[in-house]
C-alpha cells in the first residue's frame, strides 16, 4: 500500500472510531472496535473491518445493524471533519481475527494446564 492510501486508511479508522464513540445506539451492550481499514487504489472505496466484544450471542448481527443505520451519519461526519475531495464509499465487514486469536489463546492455556505448565501450582 502506498503512503497516501495508508494515511487515508489510518485517518478513516481514527475518525470513524471517534464518530462511533460520540454516537449513542441504545440497546447494544457490547464494544465495537474498528480493527482495520483497507482503501482501494483509486481511493474511491474503503472496507472498514470491525470486531465486537460482548453484546450477547448476536453482538455481531447487532453491530451490523448499527453500521447499516449509522452509515449516513458516519459519512456526513467524515465530510464535516476531513478535508478530502471525496470520502470513499464505505463497506463495513466483520473481522473475526480478535475472536480467533482469543480462541487460540484459550486452547494454548488449556494445553499448558494439561501439561502442568508454569502456571500450574502443583508442578515442582
């Protein structure tokens, strides 16, 4: 990715996170984190990846509905906050990486306990 695309991606990531922090979407008990933004070469499109912590079993679906409802508000806020000729078209996509990393970590912890790893108080 070239410098301009990287800068636009980081700017969009931080600004979208700021807009979400200031917005209130009642009923959602979880935390939405913007994990990554990928901007097309033409700078016309951007995919915004997010993860969800909490929010019950359907937190992912609730977050998708929040983004669907908030998309216009987010784009309007970006237009007001950023000095860009065009704001890229935004597509929001769930990022399963944090959940997968947590699952791998729990498996490794389980294996460590089974082997009597360093956290095991009965070892030694």
